[in-house]
C-alpha cells in the first residue's frame, strides 16, 4: 500500500504542533481584541487578476493558480490585503472610520522552502483603514510588538526597525536620483544587507549617479534620524515628515515600546505600494528573516477598488514566529489533559457513572471515561486509574454501587474526598 506524505512545504498539525499553533493564535486574537480590532475573513480562492493588479504579472510564478471548471483564472490567496481592499472597497462609505479589522488566514505561495518560510502559512493581518494620523501608525506597530511581548519576548529578543518611504524619497531626489529611477534605488537600499556593496554601487551608477554620489546614497542607510534631518535641511515636506517620525517615536515610547524600536533607513519594504512609515521586526540575534512587516499604503484602495482612502497594516506569519519561540524555549509544551476521568468501581455503578459524566460535562469540565471498562463490565479500578493518569486527567471521580457513593481523587497528590451524590452535585452543579 502506498504511504502518502504531506506535500512539500505543507504541514500536518499533530496535537503537539496544534498546541503551539493555538498558543500563537490565542495571543493574536487577544491582542487584537485589546486593541479594538474586529475579525473578518474571506475566501481562500480568489481571482488571479486581483493579485496581478496589485503586484504585477511576475507574481504569477509564486502562486498556486489554475483555470477552474467555470474557465476562470483563479489562485489560492498568497496574501490578505487585496481581499481586504476588495471587501472594504464595496462597503467603505457605509462604515464608521477608522475601520480596524484583523484576520488570521492561511496563505499559499509556491516558493523555495527555507527556515522560516514554507509554501503555506497562517498570518495575522491587522489593518486600520480611513485614518491619516501618525498615531494610528504608532498604535499599529504597538499591537505587533504587544503580540511578541505577550508571548514572552522582550527588547533583548526583538527589535522593530522603522523608516519612512517619503523621507527616503526626499533624500534620493536630493542626490539626483530621478523619479523614474527611484524604484531601482529603493531596491538597492532594500538589499543593502544582502548584496555586496559593489553590486549596489554598480546598479546606482547604471541609473546615472557617479560613484561618489552612489556611495552617498548607500551611506543614507547608516544615518540616524537627526543626521538625515541635518543633511536634508529644512523644507515644508521634509519638516512635516520629520515631525511625524518624532511623534511616532515618542508615542511608541509612551505606549511602553521605546526599547523595542530603532530608526533604520535600510527598511524600505520591497512592495511598491507603501507610501509612508514602514517597519520590520527582527530577532536581535539576526538568525531569522523578518518576523513581521508592514506600513502605510494610502494609494492601494484607489488602484484596486477605485476609492480614495488612507490605510495601513501589517502581516505577521506563524512559521518564523514559531521558529523564534522554539529558539527562545517559549513554545508551548504539549501535554494530554482532562479535568476529570470518571471510573465505575463495580458493574452496578455503570449507569450512575455515565450520569456523572453527563453532569461534569454539563458543568463545563473536560471529562473522559474508559469506554471498554463501562461497556464490558471490566471494573478493574487499578487499570482505570492507570488510564486516567496516562490520559492526563487531573482528578478521578470513582463511582461505587448503585447508590453511587463517590470518591474524588487528586491524581497528582493522591488525596481523596468521599461524598454522597447530593454533596457531589452541590460541589459540581450542572450548567443551567
């Protein structure tokens, strides 16, 4: 018989892995709730055109796309933002602003597998739509950092590096980069930590900069915010951007995340639709790819949905986050568990034991029992207690006789309490 394995880049979630996934999901949802976000979702299958319009035809090579039985060109969603724009584009005029939505979709990309990247992953998406204030930008990064802090990661473990596409735009124009060649310059700076310096210099000279100016362009990536301000001088646009960045920084400090953030002009975000402040979160040791990334994308709604509305958001994948939690020994350890295992001490107690199971579950307690012991009349209490222990139960409820004398045994300490049915019902009342 052929044994089938999961497809390359896809995961099976056994209970152990599911416990770690639920650890992440529970924190995602709890932080989103505390920050006032509402949950939404969309279909995992979308029109191929939706993603080509956003990212260009080159995106197709990274997709699980096909022609469906209705002769439509479709794809498994590789990201959530186009779905969000499609959904909100149809209703944005009806909704109070700002819209604060989050989702935890499973996403699919046909990419080369590596540590922290598979061909499917779950992702926390949080977006604020209809708000121009830089305080929204600060609040959004605060939420991302709060997720990591809630999982036990501190400022010694992670850092959020942030920049502003508008500021980089002004700095590159001042060096003589034309509007037409800005995308190339952005790409060079985005890859400055991955590509050799001479590669960046060569690409910048190819778009018209001399070698000295190309060096100055790369030097931008090592400057502080104050140094950038000094180099650009004063001007209406530059002054406004710098004021917003300083307010962004002070707000994050006020929200309790000053130690987690650092201005860094190397943060560009490769996606062309970003228009303002952008950020990426990394582990301090530099052992993993970016844990989270996002920023402001004020023009995307116009290009995809034909409505002018400001927006910002981030994506937070579970794969690299799971690797980081394992590295820091913060991943949840799986243990089988139940509140109670109900045991029949003799055959005459079987009916009463089943009633106790009903009562415990009705009261909200996780309750198990040994099926065969109750079905076949095998009332070996020792074996049933062993079953309770191996099943991870915290307590055993041992029912004896048709009059249902009850003993409640703590399986960790061995302590037992004996009581009547009436006393048991008073201690563990069923839900009403």
